[in-house]
């Protein structure tokens, strides 16, 4: 009898520890998907096993027009991987990352009492892309130096261009040229519109895409908002808005890679997310101005102007200070977990 009860106690203990582990894994995936992604496509899938979580590309969510090489897709996976690693530390797991040639990220997890909790964990839910007009306050040189340290020992180069410099103005011109080219491209506009979510009902049905709310638009019936937002997708209004937004910012931050490979894009995503979380902790807000990087001849011309022609400009951000904006939505966790 004693033997049988001991057997049941062991089984119960084993099941409880499996459940706890599953809950930890689900928690980590839940934090991973708070990462940014191009057009908020959330192009990831997760495969959970006992001691690892794999992050796989979901090509159904690719953006063939704006991102034909899936470069921004893999950057987004890198951002998700960094969130996952940070969330793992919060739950007491050491996380070791492995990146395959096809861009599958395996995060190997080991419960380890000596793991140091990453203090950036608390910023995962606070970070947001903020496309508003900023308040014009400059980020101090000391703070910029602090932010630059994120890129120490990283394969990614980061350049900071302060407002008022010739380089800042040149980059602003490349953004304008990028808008002109992209807004003249019917396929680009069609793809962008297909990811716009026009009111609360539409946003809550889809849980992805670019919501009316993050652009500061009111929640109105779709038949009113759709033509207004769709009409705003043109070079004139885009450039008018972007010029104001750029003028209200403090710096451009340009991230480059050396050889434009899938592994580098993922590594760039990892360091980008760290940079975004660290700047969020410092009260700095950010938005992407990636237009010049998305048009290959503009990207090459911009690199030449900035004297970095042997590098690939990959992510361009503006940073500064301002008010918070509404948060964008995410798919429920169970929709991104592979059940095989
Ligand atoms: C690789 C990458 C490229 C992006 N490019 C742009 C861009 O050019 N313009 C823009 O407004 N947002 C861009 N974004 C921001 C996404 O639209 C944003 O992350 C997404 O809508 C989710 O919102 P959140 O960052 O506030 O969570 C980009 C994000 C990533 C990861």
C-alpha cells in the first residue's frame, strides 16, 4: 500500500512540474509576441518542447512588396527571440539561442537558480511604436552615449544623427524620396491598405495589422474611415506628416549590417529589441522611418552619402520625447503555437 501511494505522489509531483513548465513556456511565448513586426503582421510561429522553444517564420504573413527578401520578417523574429530570452530569465531559466540557416531560432531553456533576471523585462509591455509628433526635446549627449553601449560587441553598427546636422537633413530627404517612390507603387499601397484596420470592430476581429488608433484616428464606422485613411495613403500627405514628425524628433538612429544575411537580420532584431526596451526605460519614444531602406537604390545612395557604403542600412528610427499612444493588438497566444 505504502509503495502504491508513493508511486502516485511521484506521478502527481511529475505532472505538477510538467504543468508548471508548460505555464512558463506559454508565459514566455506571450511575452515574445509583444515584439514589433513590420505592419504588425506577427510573422511568427512557436514550437514548444520540454526544454526548448523554437521560433519559426510564418510565410503566410510575409509582405512580398515592401519586404521581398523577408529581411524585416526575420528582424521581427529576432525581436521576438529577445523578448523570449528576457521572459525566460524572469521565470528563472537560462536561455541559449541557436539560429539555423533557414532562420529557425531555437531557444534552449534550462532551469537555473543562478540566472540573473533581466531588468528590461518590465519594459516589454511598455514599449510601443509611437508615430505621433514629438515635443521637440533633445536627447542629451550622455543619454545617447548610454544607448550606444547597447551595440558594444554586437555585429550590428548603429549610427546616431542629431537634428541640426547635415546628415540628419540628408536622411530626412531620403525619407521624402522613399515616400514618393513607395506611394507611386500601386502594389505597395494595395499591400499597405490590406493591413490597415479601420475601426475598433475591425481591429478587434483581426488582432493584427495597423490599427486606426495608433495613427490617432477616431473610432468611426468603416464606411466613413476607410476612404479617409485610404486617401491619406499618398505621397503628398505622407510627406507633409513625416516632415513634421521628423522636425519634432531629436535623432535618427540607423542600424546597418555587413553582409545582409538571414542570420544577421535575426541578430539585428535581437539587438534592436534591446535598444528599444532600454530607450523605453529612459522615457525615450521611437518610430520607424524605414522607407529609404526598403527601396534598394535609395538605401545604397543613402549609405554613400553617409560614408558607410560598404554597409547595408537596414533599420531607420527617429527618437525623442512625447505622449504615449494607444497600443497595437496581438493575436491570442494559442493561435501562434504549433500543435503537432
Ligand atoms: C522590421 C520592422 C520594420 C518596421 N517598419 C516600419 C515602418 O517603416 N513604418 C512604421 O510606421 N512602422 C514600422 N514598423 C513598426 C511596426 O508597424 C510595429 O512594430 C507594429 O505595428 C506593432 O506595433 P508596436 O511596435 O507598437 O507593438 C516596423 C517594425 C519592424 C519590426
